[in-house]
């Protein structure tokens, strides 16, 4: 077993007595408070510090809840399909960019390999370093395979879906599947029964087929727009069905490559700020740079921050981190800060059933924080009361 990511790596400072963070703009569920005070006691946000016992820490900029990423394949040169050391590197990389709650995504592979990987990832979830596992593939459409190995794709057989969920030992959070394939709707119903999110994605479904999947219990659109038929005026396809239904949260990859800004705006306006989750869909190059990487069994070339399959040139995940997604959303897409915070923290936390512990700056919740400067660049990250990136150390 690898050393838990929290035990080494970036600068750390363990809080032994309450801290009061002051001077920054606090983005709360009720609105933004200028020059607010946030009390941290141990691993939690506290209502107020016992008198005279707190250390006062002066900060500037914006203080937000830690980011929650529900779709992420790796970073720091490493992948969640790799070894324990790789998994640790990927967690540490994204944590240093503000992602304090992270669901690890697998890609299509041999069932036996996925079962083994689910076991390994579940160990990291058990020790509190991952919030769970998202299986992307192998139950997806060969027509919309993206960066998944076609030879390993299969129809969504409920018995096999159950096998993967079981292998995750209670930590399976989401399965992306093409619900129009044989066994698709039965698999959605099974996932609902097992308490696992059924996500529609890498799909060639029609509008009607997608609406059926939502009626069967699917609640997430896996990277809306990407790896699905385009929105047509006579054949609106999955995009319209997923956008219009209030039961569905839509994932968006806000990296400037996966979506045109107008498509992002269209989705955001139509779904409303409560139904959008910004994700990274990151692969190994996130937090590192250009070069050759593996996504599952497939080779990927990253050039100028864009990851493409060596064979065929399909986009193969992103090199995004959620701090960059935040900055892009507020500076280029001109989204309100509060809506962006909802899409990066509260909405995905609610989706995972974790909103009572993370996803907003409220007393009783985990002290998971992101500090940004006035230009929305990352300056600090706190996870469970410990600075992972210490704003005072720089
Ligand atoms: Zn993905």
C-alpha cells in the first residue's frame, strides 16, 4: 500500500488550535461576504472560535469551498488505471489544484483488469483520499467510443455491471453507459437499485431513447455534447433530452477545447446553475504538460495542452485542473462567481450524496477550502483543516 497522499508532498501545516481566516471574500450558499471570517477547528468549519483561543490568519482574495471532481482519470503524469503510486500522484496533483473531493474514473479495459483496479482504488477511498469510483466503459457505444478501446467494448449486461460495482466494495459512485444498447435500461435500473449513479454517455441514442433512460433512473449526462450525436432540429438526440429534464445533472468540460463557449453558455442557461457539474475528465498530462501518455491501453499525444489519440486523433480527455476551469468560467465565460462555485462544489457534492460534509462553507462541514487571488489564480488549498497549499508559505 502506498503512503497516503496527505502524508507527504506539498507544504503542510497541521492545525492544533482553532484558526480564524479573515480578509478574504467568502463565497457562502447565501451570497458573498466581503471581509468575512471563517473559523476552522480541527478538521471542520466551526460556528465560532472559543474566545481568545484562535489564531487569526489574514488572507486576501476569494475563499471558496474545495472543488469536487466527479470525472477524472489522472494527473501529474499518472493515471487512476495505474499502480498505487500512480493513484497517489494523481490525487496529490489535483488536490494541489483545489480538488479536495475526487472521484477516480477508469476507462474501458478487460473486465478482469477493471475488477482488479476497482479493488485498488477502493483502498484509497477507504482511507479517505478518494470519494469513490466512476466506471467509464466498457458498456459504451462503438459509434461514440472516443478514447476507449473498441475491441474491449461490450453491451451493458446487468450481471457484468453488478460485478464491477461489487469489485468497488461499496465505493462505486457512477457508471457511464450507452443506455440504448441491449441491456442498457435494465442496467440503469440495477444501478439505481444499488445506489450507484447511472450516467448517460458515449452514446448514440435518440432523443426518445435518452428520455427512456432518464425515466429508468439515469441522472447524469457524461460530458454533455462530447461523445454523443449533435443537437439537430429534427433529431434533437440525447443533448436535448438530457438538458431539458430537471432530474439530470450535466457534466461540462470547460477547457476551451471540448466545448465552444457558446455551447457551454447554452447548456448553462438551459440547465440552470443548479444542474451543471464542471469536470476535468483529466488524463495523466494534467498538471504536467505535453508529451506521450497512456489512457487505459491506448497511446495519447498531448500537444499544446490538447490530448489526442495517437491513432485516429480523437480527443482523449483533458489536461484541465479545476482551478483553471474556475478561472476560465469567471473570466472568459463571464459566469457569476456564485454559479461557478455551485458547478464546481455544491452540485457535484449533492450528486454524490456528500453535501452534508462538503460542497459549501458552512459550520459542521469539512474544512475544505480554496483560496484564489483577485485574478482568480490559486493561492491556497486546505483539506480537512490542513493546508495542502499554504498561502503563507507561497
Ligand atoms: Zn472520461
